């Protein structure tokens, strides 16, 4: 648990899914928060980009990151957060359960402060503008979705304007465009067909429908505003300067929200609700703003400037993504990420990755290799994050700082100092489908062109991280398969293939020394199998293997050639060293027989020889030589051990 730090500025969270649409609101919010010394943490989930897709799970995971022991308040604009009411409610409930105040902008939620847009009054004022200024009475309305609360509030403003001005309302002049293009085209075509002539004006429930009406009328040969006047609602960027509209969630709304937050945190705020400032903007669509070439040129220039910036940032993001894709390992990827984040236009930045995502892949069998692949070499995080995050790349004041691991509930290393220094920090999720990888955090200013590149950059980093991890998994799996190919599954010694592969490595070593070959063969294995079962026979086989492994030096190769046959290949310093090596193997077996508690003893026969460093004969020659000595030894044991057969037959 982390208690708020009174030595630092208050910290406020803002959860948003459509960062670009929320830009005006965030601009006012950030500007005012900086004046008030309040830090803002923007948790951006891209939830406006997907609907019902697997990505939704990992995208919304970023909203589980805020730790309300350290965050003092939450701001939510549901309209910009998600179309899923469940996502909105979950975000709000997390803060409320932690006992933190919540301010919603645009929609009321129980127990929350709220800034409400007065849709009814704004549509009323626009309609009255047509009635009082233009002296129109033949005014149609294209509404949103019938019965939907926001649509009904806007329709109510149209009706109230007629009532206030004593004009009879004709319900047949109300059509429905469902706030979208295709239904609006159908609505305007039906309207023209029903009315037989153009009305004086059309009031639309939002700007998208207003722009669609203007385009459709233009296609039919009508001019706006010469033949008909049009208005919209919301003040979206595409309508600015051209459509008479009412702007909602503007920079002024952000300023109002920031001041409310300041009053709430300082204990001054008493009222739970506030009304968003009325902001009517007159455009060319009603003729009140005459065509102004200088204004149009300015807007055209700004539009193309934004498009140019978007292209430049997109190209940059794609180039960086391609560079990252050349990484073959986490270390190489880390170096490329260091270089990438050094080029970012911000002062402070953090790459935070779930610690278990970076866990080394280790498999000991085909089954465990399969399990590792299924688990993605670490846990799959659908709700929340792992307990600790690894921060492999971070820049503080544009200076690279060392890698660190921190508790995820802190959100960032040295959270309070980082927040006070950055003022505004954006957190953006790193994920592949529904699996959370981590998040990218950096200084954020909504009036910059950060938004253009953010989605491409985070998706690119996520995909490359996942690609490298998958590559490592496949490498580990392939390595394990290869190990199984050259390893005896029962004893874990090398098999015949493994033995000859490693012997080839020895031959290619220019610094090779004299070596030894030891041939070992279990005695009486058949009697153990016949009298005590094959499981006990396997036990004897493994015991012999353990004797060899306990004796081997680094670089020695211990192999099971099959059945009861074993071979040791290793460096040899002298005949004395070779004899001592063999003795230690049999000392292990002797001790095993004393302590195993088995009704039989394990015995073996052995033969050996030395391979000169410059030997010109094939290794098989020396193996056969060692085998010959081993068989002589076995015959000797057989004659000697005839008296001890009960060891294997009792």
C-alpha cells in the first residue's frame, strides 16, 4: 500500500480510448493543470479502435494500471472512452471502491461529480438562430437514434425552439439518420421525396450527419447556403469553419474540469454537477460567415500541415518498427529500443514490460517444451499485470538511465518525482491480441503531433517483442528436440549419434590432446530383468550411468550405445589417470550396491585404451580395441562370478 505523498503535487488519472478526438478537451485540461500544479496521468487504451475483438481485453487492461493509493482522483469522458458501458463502469468502479472522487464529463454516473453538456439548449439556440436571424419557419430536423438519450435531448432542443417562438411543430419534418452517414443519406433522400421541395434549413443532430447532408445535396446539384442552410452539433474538426455547430468537450470544458478537480481535492467543491459552457460556432453552412479565402487558406494550410506531419511520423514509426524487426534476441532488441527511444521527442520515457515476459525459456522435455510454448514463456495477463515490471529502457531528462525492476503498483520507477517532473504522462498498452506485454509511458502534450505516431509505435514494439520471444521459444524447443535426438532418454547420457557428433568437434579442435576410450558393459542384466522385472533392469542401467556421470570431468563424453553398452571418451593425462578414472567408476558402483537395498548387485566389465592426439585411425578402431579388452574382462568376471550367481537370482 502506498500512501499519497504530501510533498508532491496531486496526481489525477484520465482514462481515454480515443485520444485524437479528446485532444481539445485534454489541451484545456493540461494547460490548466500545469497552472494549478496538478499532475495528469493519461491511460490510453485505444478502445475506440476495436469492438468485440480479442485486442479489447489487453487494451482495457491499461485501465487496471492506476493505483488509487497513489492517484488522488479519476476523470472519465465516457464518450471518448468506449462504446462498451461495461468498460466505462469498470473504470469508474475501481476508483470509487478505492474511495477516490470521480469526475465524469458528458454523462452522469451515480456517486460521481459530473460536467454535463446541455445538448438541449445548444440545439435550441442553433434552431432559434435560423428562426430569429434568418427568419426561417420551414426547418427540418435529422435526429440520431430514436429513443437514445443523447439523441432525444438534442431533438428536445429543436422542439423547444419552435414552442418558444410560437411556431407549430410538424412531426413529419423529423427524420432519423442514426448519427451516421448511410442512414443519413437515406433520410435526406426520403425527405426530398416527401417534401417535393427543399426546406429552408435542416438542423442535424451531429456534425457527421450535417456533413453527409451537405455532400449529398451537392451531388444532387444544390448549393449550401444559397439553396438551403445546414447546421450540426459537436464541433468536430472536419466541420470547423464550414458547419454552424455547437462545440462540446472543448478546451474550455477541459479548463472547467481542471478547476473542478482543484476545488474537489482542496475540499472547496460542494456541488456535484456543472454545465459545460455553451459554445456556438457559426460557419459557412448557414451563410452567417461569408466565404473568407484567408480563413479557408489558413484551414487548408493547417489541414495539409497535419497530413504532412502524419505522413512523416507514420513513415518514421514504420521505419523504426522495421529496424526493431531485425532483432534476433532480447539483448539485440533492447539495444535497438534504446536507440529508438533516444530519438523520441520527449524528455522522459519508460518502456515497462511484465517481468515474467522476459523470463528465460527453459524446457527439460517435450512435454515441458510444449507447456512453455503454450504459456508464452511467461504468464498470460488478461486482467491486470504481473506483480513486477522490468524497465529495460528509460530516459530521464533525455539521458539513458540503467535498467531496473519495480513493483507494478508503483506504475513507474520513482513515481512521485517522475510525475512532478513530467507534469503529464501518457501510458499506452503493449500487447499482442489479448496477452498484455506491458506499457510505454512518456511525457505527453496533446497539442503536439504525438498522437499520429503513437498507435503505430506501440503496435510495432509489441509485435517485435512478441516475435523475438516466440523466436526464442522456437529456438529452445528446437534445442530440446536436438538434445533428445542425441540423448538417451533413460540415462540422460548421450546416445551413439551424440557421441559421434561430439567426437567430430574434438577432431576439429586444433588444441586437442591425448584421449581415452573406456568401454563398459553391464554384467548379468538379463538375469535382473528375468528375475526382478524390466523396471529393476532399468534401475541397474541408470545406476551405471550415474557412476559414469559422477566420475566425468568437464568435456568428457559419456554415452550409452544401446542396451547394456556404454562408452566414455575424454582427455587423458596418463595411464595412471585412466586407471584411476575406471577405479572411481567402480567405487561408485560398489557403494551403490551397499546402500541400494536391492536384492541384486550391479556389476560391469570394462576395457580401455588411449587415443593419441595425432591418431590417423578412425575412432571405431579404438572403440573396438577397448571392447576387446572389455570382453576379456567380462569372461574373467563370468568365471569368477559363477560362485555369486545368487546375487542375481535370489
